[in-house]
């Protein structure tokens, strides 16, 4: 399936200069939705989120890669981008550095301050398949 394009006017919401949070929706085993606010970044083509192995969103995305993200403009909650897509990659490699990068974006911290002993971090790379906007 092809990758949907995020309109140029909404690309700044995805950049490192804006602390926009994404509400990530995944699918539970019974088919019902599960939503979690998450930090994210982009490589320009895909969206990347980070979590710890074993959490609900981790188990859901491993079982069913369909996801949706709603990213609101922090300065105007009526302006947002919704991205529906699929997890195309799940990787431990580079995930610790990625969560540190996100901690810098969202907290201004050089390292992720909430790391738990024995926690295994994971990067989920999401390929947008459908993009809608408001505002």
C-alpha cells in the first residue's frame, strides 16, 4: 500500500520545534480501541513512537498493526491532523537513543528520566495510509 502524504501546512506539527502530543489508537484483542497519548517524531515519511515491551500498546501493535494517531496543534486544539496507518517496523535497536531524543524534544532533558530497571524500549515505525486534517 502507498504512503499518504501529510499536507505541507500541517508538517510543522510533526517537527521537533513543536511539542505536539499524539493520541495513539490501537486495537485490543476483543476488537475495541485503546488510546494512549504518546511522544513521537518523524523521518518525513513515517511516524515513530516509542514504548516499553509488554505494555498494552506494544502487545496490540505486535498483534494488529493497524493504528490511528490524532495530533492536535498545541496553540489551537481545533486544528489537527489524523493519521491512519500500519506499523511497518518494530525494533529494539536504537530504541534507547530514540527515547532520549524524544525526552530532549518534550522535556528538554538529555536522557529519558523515567527509565525503569530491566525495561526494554521499542520503536514502532508507522506508515501513514490515510491522512485527514481540520483547521
